[in-house]
């Protein structure tokens, strides 16, 4: 058994999904944009952990469930070139494909479904919504709102399978560094992060290179 775990933003997609989701909210609100940029900076500097940073950004932006659904309906336009064919080829070979993301679950699931990945194999941050679809908060019972390691440990640790993570960030590499997965591929087509490349992980600059790297472990 082989499991391939894809990051979503800047890996399966060419963009960061949260940025696209929030564009309609922030287009005419420079004050909110400035607040979100300041919160993001604090997170990058280690002053806020992932959950705190995400919660504060969402509180400022106040997205709606409809915005996430709209992104999910239109998300295929941001798919990385060749990635749909690669995912389908993996599935046809009987390989278990999952998505693990710091993005928002409701926005990812429709895109994943069209790639052939069922909702139960999409692991991302879940939010709480009011009856009218307005934002209430992050679901505190969701382990993926903490970080990918907390969420992935009970899913993958100890499974008798070759586990491969593919992503652009250190949160993706952390799955390898922590021993949850056996292999990690740095996907650098859309975001080449020096800290990730410096780990010495195999680097894929496009979906074709990724397919060739994966083949050695499949």
C-alpha cells in the first residue's frame, strides 16, 4: 500500500486559496487588508501559532460559507498544469491519495471531488457557521486547526504503507521530519521557499518532475 499526501495551496493549486476566497471581502477594505498583513507578519515571525494567526485573520475578514462554496465551484481554474492527470493516474493504480491542508475544508472538498478524491480523504481546517452562513469561528474539535502534525498522527502513524508527502512549505516537510511519512517532495513550481529547499528534499518544479520522483517510491 502506498499513500500520497498532497498539500493544496501552491501545490495542487497555483494560488493560495484563502487569498482568493477573501478577495471579494477585502477588495474595498484597505484597513482590513492592513490588519491581515500585520497578523500574517506576526505569524511568520513566530509570534503567533498557526491557529491563532488563522483565527485572527478570519475574524477580521469575516468570510461567509457562500464565499467558500463559490471558490469550491470555480477552483479548477487554479489547478496546477498536469496535476489532475497525475492524481487520476495514481488513483487508477490503486494508490491512496489524500489532501492535507491548512486551508478551509468546505472550499477544498468540491475541487478534490472533481479530481476523484472523496471528502473523507480531505483533511483541512473546519469552521463553524451560523444558520445564515456567517462566520462563527474555528471548530476547536478539529485537530487540523492546530497543525498538520497533530491532525495527521492518528491518521497515518503506524499504518503499514509507504507514505509520501508533497508540498511547498515547512509544515509539509514537518510530516517527514516527525516520521509520520517516509518521503517528502518539495513542490516548487509556484513557491520556492529557501527553508524547504535547504532540507535537501527532492525538488519538483512541475507535475512531470513530480511524477518522475514519485515513480521511484511507488
